[in-house]
C-alpha cells in the first residue's frame, strides 16, 4: 500500500533557521575578509596590541672626561628589582615564576636591601590585593650592583627578577664636585625613570649629555614566546654626547688630596682653589671645601655655588701685583727709590702697614712689595695717577665677567667713586673679585702680557661617530701690559719668595722657582663690619711656577682656619700650593731647576742578539737591565730602538722561558706597563707614583695567569714631614689688620698682613718628587713592539 506523504513543518522551519544562520555567518566572514574590520576596529591592530611586544633600548648618558680621556662621570650597569605576583606567569607548578610566599620573600629581601621588612611586605601585599601583575620596590630596589644581584639570585626566590638598568657613576668620588655636579634618576609623570642632571656641568649640559632611547618591536604568542619567522623592527638608541674637559685628572687629584689634608688639619670654614695653564687659559683643576661625593651626595649642603666663579671676595694683597704692573707699564717704578713706611695720610684718612702701622722705617719700593707694605702702594698710586690706575684695573678685567664657559658667573664690584676707594683698591680692600678673575688677570703676568680667557670645556663629541660638535680654542682676553713689564713683575714676585724679608718664603718649592703674592683679606661679619681675631681672615696666594716661564698658575684661598698659636695664616695655604705645584710640574715633565745634565744613550735594535751580551754592554754604560725570561735571545725591548735612556735608567729585554720576577721597587707605572707588555704577565697596579711593594717577592718563578699586585705611592712623605714642622722662614706679613688711625702699640704676637681700614669709614714628595707617568698602555705596546 502506497504511503501518504506528510509535510514536516517542524523540520522545514529548523532547516530555514540553520540555513539563514549559515548565510548570515558567511556574509559576515566575507565582509570581515573584505574590510578587515569588526565594529569599526582594525583586527590587525587588536592582534598587534595582544601579541606584538616592544622592548626599550636604553640610551647611555654621555660621559664626562678629563683632557686625556680619563672618565670623570659615566653610566654603569645596575639592576632593578621586580617581583611578579600574577599566577599566570607560572606554566608549571614545579617551576614557579611568581611570588609564592610573600612573607618569606619579604624576610629574605630585607636581608639584602636597605629598607625594612615591613615596608617590603606592605608593597607585596598591596600588589596582591590590587591584583597587580608585578611590583617594584622604589629606590631600595634600584641601582643594585652586579655583586648584590648575584647574592640575591642565590636565594632562588620565585618571582624575583632583575632588570638591567643604568646608574650614573663618579669613579673618583669627591672630584671637582661643585664643577662636575651630579645627575640622578627622576620619575616622569608616565612612570618612566630618566637620568637628569641636577647640578654643575651635569645640569648645564643635560640636553647634550642625554641620549634618546630606541626600541625593538617583535611578535609573540599568547604566552609571550617569540614567534618563528616573525618580523622585528629596531629603532636604535642614540647615546648622549661626551663632554671632554680641560681638567687634568692627575692634577685634580693632587689638588683634592692637598685640600683634604689641610681640611683635616685646620678645619677652615671655606677653601677655594683653581689651577690653570696661563698660556692657554685652560682650567686644569678646580675645587672647594666643603665638598661632597656625587655618588651618594654625602656632604652636599645648601651651598650649590661653584665658588671659583660665583663667589665674590675681597682680593687682599694679591692685588698689589697688578698695582706694581701698572706702575712699571707707566714707567713709574723705581725699585731702589725709598719711602717712609708705616702710615700714609690721604686728606683726613690714614692707612697703615699691616704691622699695626709701625712699618720698617725708610725702605725701598722693592723691599716694600717684598714685605707687602700697604703704604708702598699708596705712594705708587701717587706716581701712576688715579685715572690711569682705573684704566689698568679695567684692562686686567676686574669688575666684569671673564666669559668662562660656566653659568651664573659673578662680575665683582670695583669701588672707585672716591679717592679713598681707589687707594684701598691698590692693596685689595673694599672692592670684590672672583677667583677666576684673579686667574685671568694673573695670566697676563705669567704669559708675557697676553691675558687668556679661562675655559673648562675642551670639546663635545659624538661617541659613536667621533664627530666633534663643539671645540674650544685658547682665546686672548686682552694685553694690559707689555712682555717686558710682565717679566719684571715675575722677577719682583719671585723675590717675595727668595728675599730675606719676603712675605712668601713659605711658598718656595724644592725643585722649581716660584713667584706670587700672599694675601690676608678681611671678612665681613653678619653685622656688615669686618671680623676681628687672628683666624678671621681669608688667607690666600696667587702664584705661578716656574717663575721664569710659568707653566702653572694657581689661586688658593683658605678662610678662617683653626691655626695653632705658633703658625701663620699662610702656612695652610702654602701646604696646598707647594704640594700641587711640586707634583704638578713633575707630572707635566717640566724640567726641575736644579737638574743635572745627564748623558743619554740611544738604544740600538737588540732583536735576535744574545741577552747576556746586550746586558753586559748596557750595564757597562751605567744602565739597569731586566730580562723577562731565562732564554738568551732578545725578542723585544724597552725603550724601543732609536729612543734615548738616561744613565741609571732601566732597560727591559724580552726573552723567552719562565718569567722570574725582578724587584719592582722604585719602578714607574710606565716601566711596569712596559714589563707587563713584554713579559705577558698579569700585573695589577694600584695607586699612582712609584712601586713600593709587590705581592710576590723577587726571584719568584711565575706563570702568565698568576696575577702580581704592585702598590704605587707618590713620594711625598719627606715633604709632608717638612711641612708639618713648618716651611722654612716665617712670613714677613703679620696676622691682624691694624686699626690704622696711627701707629699702634707694639705687640709681641706677630700677625699676618690684612688690608687696613680707613679710619673715618666703617669698611665693610721624597725630596725629588718624581714624575708620575700617566701614559696609556697602548703607547707602551707601540714603543715596545720592536
């Protein structure tokens, strides 16, 4: 029997529903394929946001270097501590990648970080409560050293990660700190940490030193793993430019060491010192006390002034050298002419010499400057004329900025409205100057009349390309006096050091001639009146050496030192000057005055010859010979062929075989580096100067991989002992300002010179310190390559 067909409405409707959904889905897929958008949003952009990763490539801040390329400030690698809290970071329970136990983690971290357990625990718990993926620990978790990082890694704390970071490092510690300044991490509004210059050159040239971060973009899967064959885009970081200074690291260290010694012994309220090359105007060293360590900011006070440039002071008696220079240039100087010392009247005003107006009777003008007589300056002013003298003060650059490449330079103030102002200006009272102005003015005397503008930036250079964007050159600032006048002034200033009654006898050097002028300037107190008391002065010295042709020019000021009863104010100043000058000139290879002519032998090429025969020949000529090994054939030598070596010098012959250590005592760094290069041994050289000890004794057989530690020392011990006992001779200047209305009653206590007020006005190293050779190893290798 034939079945009757029944139409299934339910199935038909179900078919229509699914067919409709299918065609709707198909249309949607076609639309997405065609437009690449869903609800107006780009799918590629959403995928990129989820799976594209970006890593910041950090730019290094530019380095600050000394004149020889030695690092003064640079970025160094540190680590930042991160704690991952999200459980999704862990893929296998056996290898947890997030913090499992916040209590234990806080306990362990507290043992390594400079913060409390409670603070660490609070940060971790707060991150967990807020469902944060990771947390950091503020300043306590930044700038972690490599050593500290390794120690913490040994704890194997789950979820604790270390991210590479950069920190500003000042390897020399307190080193021209108010000039260099410091840079430190600063958090921006978006949470990004950047290094910003906060003080000194770091702040002045922050834009130049700051680099530009780059980035690296790449694709990952949802777990963060890099996808194979994925494209990556790299925008390289641009490092900041290097700032190369005119400072000489070795000279700066000499200055810092000398100032620290005086600071410890005398505890003055302030010290300022500047060392310059008078022929170019380059600032070779600059420092002040109190100072600070830029790595930790320890010692940093609210005084951020670079006092050599921004502080104004009364110059005191160093101004007398410019008064004498003016008289000579005007043809008014007669060293043998005489005058009556003691007091001088100008209208109703009376000034007196620094020994309470007693003077020294009738003396010559030459003796007057040697004794630092104020009255001699008054009589010279009569000869020069006040208008002429004002012109010379202006020509020497006083009362206006030098234009040094540092900000906020003070100009000082020259008081010349009244005749009495001009009179006191001749010996440095009333008017104010800056230390760098004194350096610039004195450069004319040291540099045959040509005054040189001071500067501290040698060049600014791109570290990657080597392109020099800024290059400074010596610049003349005028010629206030002739070369002949400058020479005469140097001779007069040298006599203040050598004359029997010279006020600067304590500034004599052991191996060089020196010239200069001491000063004892009065200091205004809080009430605006000059302070009294034997310690309440700014003791100073403006000097140069060698006197005949100065290579270094120095200004030193020491304010209110705690002086023993038997010492003058010039003593702490002289300790800085003599130490810096003596060591500095030898570092610069300036030939000492008393050096004896020594015969020099030109080196032959000894390659391939018998070391025994060569050694015998050299010893016969008065040379010391050291062989690096036991073999006889010479493979290399120091000094190289064609170079000269003085009698008594050391010659190193490179020979094969096992090395046997010589006695390194007395060797210079250059000789040690030469020996290291020729022998292939590992010498760890500590300090500066000459070898005083070695970790392995003479005659020890040693392999190349066994290090030898050699300690160097600057030979200043005998000189420091001499200084401790006090320099020879006592200053002719005395230590208190007279109230110079008239000759005062004699006092038994000698006092050092200070400018006197006008009465009707309420004026407001081893004895031959040897050369420290700082030449780089590459030169040694080149010299010894033959």
